[in-house]
């Protein structure tokens, strides 16, 4: 599902409340902005039943030229942090970890 399909789905589920597609788009954009803002300021986001968004470090590595798939020594990609999503624990996994 892409962003447009997500907006369409939100609009479809809120049709009974006469929510316009523009308002559904604003709601989706607001949620995505809040997640982005929290992660960009070093925080994390946890949504019950959906999972968590966290920042995870990615090690530096040598780059490669995609057309010929040859590694190059002069191209080094620096380490950085990237957002990752953790799946939620099921109740069974949650109980067994106690």
C-alpha cells in the first residue's frame, strides 16, 4: 500500500462521517509528519498493535557501481542512522519474555 492508497482507505472508512478526501489526506500527512518529527529529533514511536519506529545505526561500507556491480575503493558510504520498524510482539511472545 502506498500513501495514495492509504489516503483512499482512510477516506473509505470515514465515509459515514462525511469526511472529505482532502481531510483524510490531511490526517494521513499529519500522522506521517508526527512520526518523522519524532524520529528526526532522536525519539521513537510506538503504536500498539502496529509496531515501533526506531532509529538504527548503519555501518560505513564501500560503495559499488550499480551498472557493472564492481566495488570501488574510492567510494565509501559513511555511517548513518536509518528509521526501522519493529513488528509488535504477540501476546504469547510477550508472556514468554516475562
